[in-house]
């Protein structure tokens, strides 16, 4: 959900699917604290065909980018794949469909009841 929260639209059309990042500096505001946890979650989503890597990160300043597969890819100069290689709705071909683990956040904004 935090990755999909980066999607932006203009005039009702998504324009940045393919330019979503798992960079810690971006996801910290959603409560993520460890790069390893983010990488593990991204790998799980990739294996379920819910996201697709559109650019491999590299030095000096190129973050790994992703696209969600339930929406069409928005091609851009930033990404390394095209619509022809994009696995649009590939998760529908899984048999059985992917089952995502539900993880609850441990931090509570409410004081414990006594």
C-alpha cells in the first residue's frame, strides 16, 4: 500500500506507474525503518507478480524503480522496460492466486487501556 501510495494522477489518469521507489528515504515517512525489511517486502510482491522492477538501482544516484502490475505501465526515460515487456496483470495467471501475509504495525498511537 505504501508503494501504491506514490501513484499520482493528472486529469484522472495515472502518469507515474513505473517510477515508484522503495528507497528508505521515501518510505520512512510511512513508518519503514530498515532497508532489509523493505527489500524483503518488495521481493515478496515481485514473486506474487503484484509489482515489477522497471529499473535496477545503481551508483551514484539511481534508485531501483517499480510499477504496480494492476495498472498499465507509463513509459518514461527513467525506466528500462517497455509496455511490451511489462507483465500487466500477471498476478491473475497465478494458480493459486497469491496470498499476501497481513502484517500489523506494532506502534500504537493510542495509550494502552488500564
